[in-house]
């Protein structure tokens, strides 16, 4: 592949600067309608062999905008959040799952994470082709007084208990998730 073509291919998937990592965000009802939605990706053995530093073997994000829609009228008293479930299977056979919240700002969802930033967070975008892009940009570790217990993000860490973290290195920075049938995000499956 010519050098310029490779460079353009890499640039097409990388976020640029802090503002680009935040992206334009997601309109909650479009990505996660009230009836629910499931996004995911499973990495096969060949992919993991080519990317030996990647710790995630599959990732699923699911939920519904129903509770967010119900909370919007109270936005003057509470911050409406989109409640989702994040499930990760790790390449070493470990698993982690947890509820995450995605604050709505200006009608858009831009970041998702667990409460109190102890588990980190990630940027989220809905791409024109319908896929979700999760960007593990480690923003919570760069706060003036970070409370996150490790770099990256975790679906199951709390402020009082450690969890499994996805490190924010090159192999674990961007995850492109495809819309899947709701059943793919049902009760825990063995990937």
C-alpha cells in the first residue's frame, strides 16, 4: 500500500485533539431508541494475534433511551443520563460487566462512564454508517485531581473496589461497534 494511502487510512480513524476525541456525540434516541439497542464487536484469534497488546476479545454496549426521556423534564434539578450496560470479554479469559451512565449535554451524549469517575470514561460517537465509535482517551486520569484508580476505563470498578480496566494504549484506544440484534446483548454469553 502506498505510504500516502496508509497515512490517510490511519488518519481517518484517529480522533484529532481534545475536541475531536469528544466528537459530535450521539443523539440518544437515534443510537439507543426506547425499544433498546445493542452494539458489539468480537475479535477473532487472527486479529488478536496481529494485535498482541489488545486486551479486549469482545465488547458489547446496550440499553434504551427510555429512562433518559423520562428524566429530561427534571433537567433543572438532575443531570439526565442515558443508562447503558457495558460488557467486556478479555483476551485472557476474564470478563467484566457493569452499568454505565452517559450524561446528556446540549441534546448529545459525548462521554460514558461509571459514577464518580473512579472507573474512568470514554468518548462516544455515532458514525454516519451506523456504527458506534468508543474512544478510550483516558480523559479522567488527566483531571487536575483525578480519582480514577487506573488509566483507561472499567465496566465494573467502583470507588471502593478495583475492577478490570482497559488500558488507553494504541491497541485498546478505538473500538468500532456494529449494531446487533438485541439478543446479542442479552444475558451473559460465553464469546
